[in-house]
C-alpha cells in the first residue's frame, strides 16, 4: 500500500461522484454524489500530506521543527475545513430541495425545466 | 491574532457585524422600510475602514500589509475590490427595497444574506492562502444560493437548487485541483507555492512543468470557470439568473463575477507567475475568452426574457474580461507587464456601474409590469422616461459605443491584448461587440418605437432613483473622462508587480 494506491482510490471515488452528480435524476442522490467528490478530495489531501510533504523529515527525522510540523498538518487541516463547509452546503441543499418539493411534489432534477423557454 | 490583525480584517468584520445587527433589528423594528437605509448607512463603516487602510498603505510605503499568519494580505489590489463590493452592495440594497416589500417578513434576513455574501467577497479579495480562499468562496456562494431561492415559489427555488448543486460540484472540482497543487508544492500559501515551484524547477518536457501541476491548474480553472460563468461552464447562469429575484441576479452578475476575477488574478499572478507556466495558462484563457464571448452573444440574440438575455450578455462579458487574463505578456518583451490585470480591474469598474444601471431599470420596470419579457418593455420611453433613458445608456455602454464607459474599458482591455501579441483575440472581441449591438439595440427599439400596452406611468421609488441616477452618472462620466477610474485600476494592479519580481 503506497502513495499511488491511495491517490488512485481518491481519483476513482472522485470520478464516481462526478459521474453521479452529472447523470443522476434525483436531487438527493446528486447531493450524495457531491459528498463523494468531497470525500475523494479529503482522501487525496490527507494522503498527500502524509506521503509527499515530509521530504525534509525523511532525511533527518530528529529535526522536526515547528515549521515542518505546520506544513505537515496543512493537508489535514484542509480536510477538517472541507468537512465542515460540506456539511453546511448539504444542509442548505436539503432545505432548498424541500422548497422545490413543496412547489412541485418532485425532487427529480429532470423535472426542473420551468425556465427552458 | 493581534490587534493589528483585527484592524486588517476590520472591513470584513464590520460588514459581518452589520449583517448580524440587521437580523436582530428586524425582530424589533416595526417599519421594515428603514432596514434598507440602515444597511446602506451601515456600509459607511466598512467603507471608512477600507479608506483608512488605504491611507495607511500610502503612509507606510510598503504596498502590502500581511496578517493572520500570512493568510491575509491587505494591499491596494484587495482594497480596490473592497470598494467595488461595498458600492455594488449599496446599489443592490437600494434597488431591492420595492422587491423586498412584497416579502412581508424575512426582510432583515434578505439584506443580511447580501451583506454576508459581500463579506465573503471582500475576504476573497485579500486572501493569499488556498484554504482561506476556499472558505471565502463558500461564504460568497452559499448566501447567494439561499437568496436565489428566497421567493420560495417554483421558479425561485428551482433557480436556488440549480445554483447550489452546480456551485457545489464546481467547488469540489476546484478543491481537487487545489489539493494537487498543495501536494506538488507542500504548501497552501500562494507566494510559497511560486517559490517552491521555482525551487523544484519546471520540467520542459511536461505541460505546466509537471503533470501534477497540469492537473491542479486545469481543475482550478474549471472550478473558477463556473464561478465567473465562462464557457464551457456557463450552463447554470441563464436559469439561475431568470429564476432568482432580480436584485439578486444583479448582485450575481456584478459582484460575484468581480470576486471570481479578483481571486483568479491573485492566484495566477502570485502562485504561477513563472513565464513557462504563464504562457500556457494564458493560452487556455484565450480559448475560453473567445468561446465565451461568441457563444454568449450568439445565444443572447433569440432570447425573449430580458433577464435571460442579460445572463447571456454576462457570459459574453466574462469572455471580454478573460481577454485580460490571456494578455499575460512574455517577460522578454518590454511590454506593459500589468496591462492585462489593469484592463480587468478597469473593465470590472466600468461593468459594475453599467450593469447596475441596467438591472436597476429592469427591476423598476418589471416590478410594475410583473413581467420580464422584452415585448412588455414596449413604450417605456413614454411610461418611464428616466428609466428608459438609463436602460438605453446602459445597453449602449454594454455594447461598447462611445462616449460611454463600456467603450473605454473595452478599448483598454483589447489594447492590452494587442500589446501582448494577441491581435486575433482583440479582433474577435471587436467582432463580438458588433454582434452584441443587435440584441441590445432591439430592447432600445422596443422601448422607444413600439406603442405602450398601457398609459399608466411606472413609479420609481426614491432609493431606486438614487441608485440608477448614480450608476448612470458613472457610466456617462467615466465614458467622457475615464482617467480617475483608470488610474485607480492601475494603482491597484501595480500590487501584482511584487509577484512578478521572481
């Protein structure tokens, strides 16, 4: 299990999420697919912060300065922020889907065609 | 965090505070129409802080004040955008009053959401770090999604849903790109990214000097492409613009777009300034520019709904603005290195007054007629002489005919393109302006030559009159005498020169 495997998992999940977000009819499923995309980004961020960044660390493990530690954790801090914002995004998304459902008795994005013409 | 950091953040903090005050005030205040005035007068506070920061920069002479662990940079570039956002927000609030009155309750929340989104935009213009950029971007987008769905009827909620879903997808794409750039360089600070790319060295045999950077940069362009509504990521714009409340549409098309360009300029000029890279990303932007303006203008022609027409016109203007990003000159040639950024800033200033004038008139007229269709603008020259004149001037300026500001900004940005050897792009832009005259002039023709459906005059309330008159004065004044705005843009863009020293 190396860097490549984790990055590949991230890329595959991202592509599944993107495919689903662009093709699914149900708005709830689309929101779930968007969550998959964010998860893929999180996996990639954590992987990169674990494997790629500590180049200086590998040379001399004893010399972990605060500077290195900060860059080490950047990817994981990024992940925490992404999780938080994604939660807010979905909360708002579900509220808007509720509003659409009240108006139209449907959560299918393919039915949302009122403004095509 | 020190007191100095708080001072650097003061425009954003006071803006967010004002938004909170409005929500609370909405609970107690009986006369809801005062809320708009509170919001507009309250905007003087962030404006004052921004002016004080500008004066401080002048006294300081360093040109840049960094704070909050180097995630925030207050410089003239970011202050230019802060002034722009404060002005646009004031105009949007003033043009909203009539629209919001129909809501009954929730008026405070409406203004608060606009101010929260503006806070995000102001933050976005000063951030110099990828994580903060992402947070600011979401703070900009989420309130706008709520605002788009604010009317809660079928069209408005559909518009909100489309905006939220596409904005979330584009955020995910953008984040994936950011993460790759972070993985390649090991940092999220923009200046540090540029330095480390220089340390590693760009590989001549790979595009962008490395496949990871290629992936990162292309995904980031795709993500921001959604935000600025450039082809091929424009499909959300017409539906969202049509369904959203019209003042929100104005806010989206002016402020949101300016914020997108602010951060695009910052990222590409600060993080990827190396010549080998800038020649490659400028080629991408050149293609996006020509595709955006051509598609935007051609599809705008058959539109019957004025908001939809203005949406396609916005896409076309994103194309003209991208010309400025494409005009990244080669360092070897002794051209004006900052011609492109100056052109974009100048264009955004001119575009803001023009579009606010156009949308203000459209809001006032469709509030009365209850329709956004172009044929319902018939005879408006007689029913609302002032609004018809404002809309005419704005449309002429959007076409780019002298003596309006639209002509000056286009001349400037196409000039920058010619300076950097992109004459074909300038010609494409000029041809596109000719195409756009067709659909803009059609609206003017309907207003002045068609007989009105009713004789009743269209009222324009005081805040609306103030907003459109100021915007119209801006269009005319800067069209005749553009020097103040151009100098302002040039001073602001000069900040990016620091990044080009590498």
